[in-house]
C-alpha cells in the first residue's frame, strides 16, 4: 500500500505544481493550483454522485437472484464509463502536454 501511494503521488502532484510555479511564479502559483483543485474536486463530486446512485439501486430486475445480479452489474456501467473516459482524457492531455513541451 505504501509503494502504491508513493508511486501515485509523484505523477499526480509534481507536474501540476511545476506548471503552477512556472506559469504563476511566486505570486500566482497558488491561484493556479487552486484552480486545479476546484476542477478536480468538482469532477469528484459528480463522480461520487454517480456512485451513490449506483449504491442506492436495489437491482431488482426480476425476482431471482440472477436478475438482481444483472441489475447491479448494469447499474455500475456508468461508473466504469466515467472512469474510462477520465483515463482516456488524462492520457490524451498528458501526451499533448509532453508534445507541446517538446515543441518549445
């Protein structure tokens, strides 16, 4: 668990902090970092709302346990689609940022 957290923190915090320092300097870097946080927490709130709705779904498609299981699986589909979309957007933005940085 420690290694997972340690390896996740470096790519999550370092690039955005370096960008904020480079663009904002000593006076404006906190504003840029706060804008990142507002966007991130806003998307997290939307995602948590989707997960909360899934957890509230009873999954009663039929009276059998197989019907309930199928309903629960279908209820989780939007969550996984959001995760997939976020992963694709993160990958595209990372490749775009690296490409733009290489163009300089």
